[in-house]
């Protein structure tokens, strides 16, 4: 919907409502915001959005629109909160997912590249090599990732002293006393 709006200087221009403007530009889905929501919370919502849709066509503008911030302010806040720029974070997520797919599936490398958001196999290979230190085919040749070591499984499944009981039949009552004889 177009409406005539007046700027502070008295000039008029055509403006679209937020819903029409986002649809016209082809913006990424917007993270819902609540009145009074902090900037840090909005940036976290966009990070969660990137984690869910890492293969999407994200640029700084669409990320900033999802956070309802200017691109410069969004980048600055994201860098402060997570220690890397939004594009570096997204690239790392894509390469992490590609590493896992290369070692756990038989999909062709080209298909994996597209699955994680790269349209160009050359760009994917160059980025993968720069971040991982080996080519995607060399990474795949490492074979499937190792399982969880037995000592970790044992440690996780062994009850520890002072831990909260996990079930009602644990024989413990409040205060650490045992019930029964």
C-alpha cells in the first residue's frame, strides 16, 4: 500500500508499508519483535534465524532488516555479541554443516555445496580449503567421524554423588536421607 508521507524538511514522497516494502524487496523473514525488546535480543533472534536457515540467501541488509536495525548498527552489535561479523558467522555455520555432510553422506560435493548455500562449486571449494585447511574431497576421504568414546559414555551414564535423583524410585528423599530400612 502506497501512502504519501511528509519528511521533517517538509518534502513528500511515496512510502510503502513495512509488509509491502519487505515483500517487494524480497527480504528475508523478519524475526518478530516485541515492544521494548533490547537490541541484544534482536541480534540473538537473527543469529537463531541464521542457524535455522544457513543455506538461505543472506546479505547484511536482509539480516539487519530481520533485526529491525540499520546494517551498520546490526554488524557492530553482532560483532560485539559473538566476536565475529555476521557474514563470518554464516560462513562458519555453512562450512561446519558441509564438513558433517561430507563425512556422513554419499552426496556429490556439488550437491553439498548447494545444500549449504553456495551456488558456485569454486567458491565453496576455495572457502572450505581456506577455513578447514584441506579440500572437500580430502576431507571426505577421512571417513566417517569417530563415535563418542566409551569413557565419555560411561561418565555420562554413571550417577555422581550429590547429583539430583533422576527418577521417583531412586530411594532418596529430601535432605539426602534414604527411605526404607
